C-alpha cells in the first residue's frame, strides 16, 4: 500500500514550491508542511525567489530525462561557471539517485509500486554577489525510494568553495542553534524525542538531517526535514523557521552574507571568474506563414522536447535553417527560464513552441491543480520570452489520461515515430531510425538536450528532403489534415 502512503508526498511537491515561493514567515512558530488540502500555485514570477536564471552568465541546465512511462525519470541541475565544486556535488547526488532508480525500475528491476517515478528539479535560492544557493527537490517513488527529499547546495565565491547548509551556522553556535531547533520540534505530533536527540548530537547525522536550510525574504532561517529524519516516517516532513532576530547571532560569515543577499539581492552573481563567451544565438528569420500545402506535398513534423539547452538548441536551429525546415519545440519551463533567448530565436525562425511542463513530472500522478501549475507556469514563461502563449502541450512520457485532458485547454500532442534518442546516444542510429520509420504526416519525437540527437538532424533533413518531404510545425500539419 506504499502507493497510497506516498500520495501526500506527491501533493507536497506542489505545496513545497508554494511555501518556498512565499517564504516570509516572521515568527518562530512553524508547523508541518500543509497537508493534502494545500493547493499548489507557484507563479512563474515567484519560481526562483527573485533570481532570474537568464541573468546568470554562462549558465547551463544539465538535464537527463527519459520519455518512457515504463522508466520515468527526469533530472536537472544548474551548472554555473565558477561554482564547479558545487556543480560536481549536485551531479554526484543525482547520478547516484538515477543509478538506484534505474536498477530498481528500468533495467529489469521489479518494483512493487504501481507508479514508479524519479524527478529531480532545481530552484535558485540566491544568486547574488559572491553567494549562490540552489535547492534540489527529489521525488523518488519506487520500492526503495524515500518519496520527497530536498537538499540545498551552497557556493561561497569569496572563499571559492562549496558549502553545506550547516555551514550557514558558525562553528561555535551549533549547539545553541540545534537546541533552538529541538525546542521547536519537541512535542510536535510524530517527533521521536530520543532519536531527535541522537540525530542532533552526532555530527554526521546532524549534517545529513540539516541539509536543507535557506533564508526567508525577511531574514529568517527555514529548516526543512525530510520524511523520517527527525520524526516517525508516517508523520512526513517537518519545517522549522527561526526568526531573523533569533538566528542572526549564530550565523557564520558566509551565513550572514547569504542572509543579506537573499533579502537584498544585487543584480548579478559574481563568483570571481570570467565566464566563457556565451554561444551565439542564431538570428535566422522566417515568414510567419508557411506556404507549404501538406495536401499536395509530403509533410513531416519534427518535434524536439525537453529544451531549450545551450549550446545544443542553437546548433539545431542552424541545421534547420539550412534546409528551411520548421519544427516544434516542446519546452520545459525551468529551461525556458534559463534560456529565453533561445525561445526567441526559435520563434523568429518560424518554429512552433509547445509546453512540456515545468519540470517533467508524470502528469497523471498529479492533482488537477498541480497539473495546472505545471502547465500554466510554463506557458507564462513561454509568453514572457516570446510574447505568445503556446496552444499545444506534450505530456512528459506521453502519459495522459482524462484527468490531464480535463485540467488544461492546451491540445495534447503525442508522436508517431519514437527515436528513443534519450536512451541511444548515437547520431547515426537516431538518423537511421527516423529515415526508416517516417511516413507522410508523421510526428517525430526527438530531444534537443542531447548533442547526439542534434548531430543526427543534418542526415535526417538531407535524406527526407531528397525523398520529397517538407518539414512543418505540428499546428501547420494539423490544419492540413
Ligand atoms: Zn520529455
């Protein structure tokens, strides 16, 4: 019955984003996370708490997603130039989780959970001056998975090193700090006082439990505990917020800077390194209307999911322009926020932009409100980048049911030709699959986050063009059918 016990975790994925987005509680009192009655509703503007990822020079979002409901995983983390030590830590954590998930669910593993899924999404907490903070939120639903886990990662540009959440507190103040936390937790339903004492007394256990701490906009410190870390597992997650007045005397030098930069972010992040020059953004333009008549010529709709990604998407745009090919990009909101300039380049070149959710969850596992949040946030980010709202969406993993259809006005788009390019990172194989399988009016599924998929495109364009195919957007194709 694990499936049912995980439902609150699934709901928390949305409510966590909500509570984080408006995290300005000023008192020391803070209860457990809102229960299943909480409605997720983070707005696109509130997503990264005042951080605009598109202003972080040289930022790359590293994504690794499957597109199969038999093995549904989606992971992402930001790689910020200068913060390589922190990037490596996130990468290592994600790769370990992904390896465990794949072994349990994908690679012949048998999981007792009906709906297995791994989703790791990122949120910027602060990217200002010499401090950088990112939270990774992991939803791991499988036999061995722990449900919802969160962790914050920190980088100190002054000392040029990564920091743990516990490093926000000065060494000499750890005892006072943990005593205050204990006072807040003691007596709450589900707290096991004896094991809480043991956890907070042992340095390794303490650092593991205190791995998610971040400041609220008014200077308070919010501490998040995963399920089972300080309470009995059925009690779920716990949150403690210490007020600014309480916590400020205990902060380390780094903690003090993070607190100030969270409350008063300066415009830009400066980790003391010169970022590589940004890859050039293609400037191709195409007329708004495509004269191709799909009733008279053979049409095909190439679709690229999970982007945009730098530099892969820019390279792809150059290939498409060479053949005057139009395509449809089903973009992921958290990547749109990082690279709106690539969406503008896609739009300029006559391509269509579709919605592929904010962070690639299986939408069939979410509530209608959470489905709306995933799609609306992404549509808002697309509109902010291009001025135009999408009309199409592609459900991650192609997973769709009546609940998902009813929750949105966007029109779903699946596919006819599956390259499985997320699994086979082999340009020649991907090109051969498309060339062998594609027929008239087909929709082809590929992913522009992988350089191997992008590298397959010239051969696809060359061969199918020679066979008389024209490359149109999904909406253009649908209008002709
Ligand atoms: Zn996808």
